[in-house]
């Protein structure tokens, strides 16, 4: 029944080792978002896709990249994870009204 | 100035109390407004959209004042299950950038 699925739920990666987080949706929504949320902080928008159009937030580090090969899937690539990148990464989709979130991937950097 | 600002909280209230959360936004071109609820270590979920005319859903009432760029959420007859973080969310522009406030933590005590 899950409509926005994120894999894995928990990811441990080594400092500097590239890591990819994935998100899929069954809602056929045209907008997909990636947010970073650190403890006791608001979800911070990293970037979003409107269909194939990629929109990067001005303060998103170059270390973060994204791919959306089709409507259903979206990936977050962290090229060289640092300790400060440890956080919950939330994927969300929207068809024009509310946004639906996945359960998130909690990233630990060791 | 942050795009979306909320009462810092936390709010600690007894069961049955009425509690109000406030939120201001800086972008006068913002189109849509929402309140989301986030439980500890879970993803945000839509509580209600906010309309200029004000809207009510059971014990919850949301108000929008476009002139003052101000959004509010009123919870009446608080329940233990209302304990969560309440996030004010503003849609920036027409392509769906959802910007989150930092959130206000509510703790309802017996």
C-alpha cells in the first residue's frame, strides 16, 4: 500500500565513499522532492523535479546530485559523504496539492 | 529572514487545553499553505491545507492572513495523541517548492 517507497531505510556509509539513496512512487506524480532533515531541525529542501525539469536549491552543496530516469524513480547521489551529511533523507511527491512522503532513509557516515 | 518562521516551542499543555501555533512567511508570492504533523523519527504527514477563508477539521482550525503573511493552527481539547511536531509549510512559486518551517513541538500531558 505504500505509495512512496524509499530504500534502504537505514544506510551506513564510509566517509568519502559514494552512496545512492533511492525513491520510487506509485502515484504518477509529476513532482518529486528530496529533503535532508537533521535532528530537531526542519526538513531542508535539496532539490526537486517538475517532470524532467531539475530545480536545485541555491544552497545545496555540489556533493549532492540527483537523477530521475522516469516518472516513478528518483535517486539521490552523495558523491563524497562527510560526517556532516549524516541525516534523515526524505523523498516526497506531489501531484499539485499535498505532498506525500516516504518513510525516509537514515544515513550514518562512519 | 527565513522563508518560513514558527513559534520555537516546545509547548507543554495538559489534556483538554487549547493551543495555538503561529507561522509567518516572507515570500508574498507564495501560493499554498499547509500544516504537517511529524511524529518522532517518522515522516511528515499532511494535517490540513490552509485557505484564505479559514478551514476547520474537527478540533483543528487553520487560518491564513495574506496581508500579514501569517498562518495559524488552533487545536482545541488537546489529546495525548496530539503530541508531535507541527510543521508550517509554504509552497514557493508555481512549481511546487515546499518550504518547511522549523516546527513546533507539542507535548500533551495527562
